[in-house]
């Protein structure tokens, strides 16, 4: 879906997807949790680690900082951050207890502790001005962006940084068409080899439509600015199919 004002895009997304977001996604992630990490390597043809390393390069870290990974899944980002800066106080939030159970095991195996909250990230159960950094990777297509990004803004300290990475809606029509074709193929292929359950199979079209209705890199930068973030920096990779954003909550004074 081509350019739309963000408010309109949000209400169209809400109208089209709220039933999947509310009723189906938890069943999908409960099903994929045991093979989620492996499936991502397969689906990305081995590029999954490269995506994460590329995202990590955009992230600035300082000792003793407090970080939150939103929609943390199996804790890939929290663990990568702790490997770089083991003095971090790291928190994770996700609605899927099954994904976080795998994440807890992954963190323990790497020798780290990540404080976990199970819940819906549209309301973050943390005080205002609490975190130095917040990260969000590969989940925004399932969220009411303005609401979640506002919550992230609220819990960030003044001067705190928000880092975002996701598949984006490419602005080039040929790349756009190719990316949906590729996504359809990998969803079919991973469902076949990992024997996905009924809920996951039924959501295959949703995953393609959710990307189709999502933001391009420049549009997401505009959303961040409209919510009050400053120093917004959006970069794309893979011909606009992947986006990396950094945004800062203004310091006081
Ligand atoms: C594709 S996974 C991404 C996990 C992780 N960020 C990564 O990069 O590997 C999407 C995650 O978002 C979570 N999620 C989706 N909607 C959510 C919501 N409203 N509140 C909390 N978690 C949500 C799912 O449970 C799932 O673990």
C-alpha cells in the first residue's frame, strides 16, 4: 500500500489486523518458539546473524546502563547487548511466555540474566524516565506503532536512545513485489520443514499483508519525529527491505 498519512495507515492496520493481533499471534509464537531461532537462519538463507550484527553496529552502549528489549522473543538482542557490555541491567518484555522461556534458557546458557516481563507491550509496566536504551527488532508489524513508540518514549530517560530494526515496505515497486514473493516462499518452506500448526498456517497471508501495510524507512522516521523523538536516523539495507532506526528522547533543559 503506497504512501498514506501515518494516522490513516495506523487506523487501516488496526481495522485489518486487530483480530489477528488479539487472537492468533500468541498461538503462532507458542508454536514456533522451540524452532524460532533455527527457522530464522533457514528463512534468511543464513543472513540472520548478519542482520543482528548490522543492527548491533547502530547501537551505542555505556557501562551500567539500563536497557529494555521490547517484543524480546528468544532474547537474541538482549544477549548480544550483554555480550558487548556485561555490566548492563537488561530487561525483556514479550507477550509469549513460550518465546521467553526459550529466551531465558538462551540467556542462562550464555551466562547472563535478563529480567523478563510477560505482557502486552502497548502498555509498558515501567516508570517514566527509567531506561537508557530501548530496542525493538522484528516485531513492529504486529503492533500499533504510535502507541508503542509513545510508551517507549515515556519510559526512556531524557537523552535515552531507541533503536529499531525490522523488515520495511520497500519504496521501489520491483523490490516490493520481489520481497512479497520471497516472503511467501519462505513462509511456505519453513512451515513445511518445521511442520507448523494450524494457527501458523492460517497466518501466512497475514504476515505478507502486514508487511504490505507497513511503513517504509522514511515514513517510520517521520512517525518517530511526530512523537517527539530527535536526532532520528533511518537507514535501509537490502534495497529498502530492511530498516534500522535510531531516535533520541530530548534531554531536559
Ligand atoms: C518475530 S518475533 C521477534 C522476536 C525478537 N525481537 C527477535 O528479533 O528475534 C515477534 C515477537 O513479538 C512478540 N509480540 C507480538 N505482539 C506483541 C505484543 N502486543 N506485546 C508483546 N509482545 C508481542 C511475539 O510474542 C514474538 O515473540
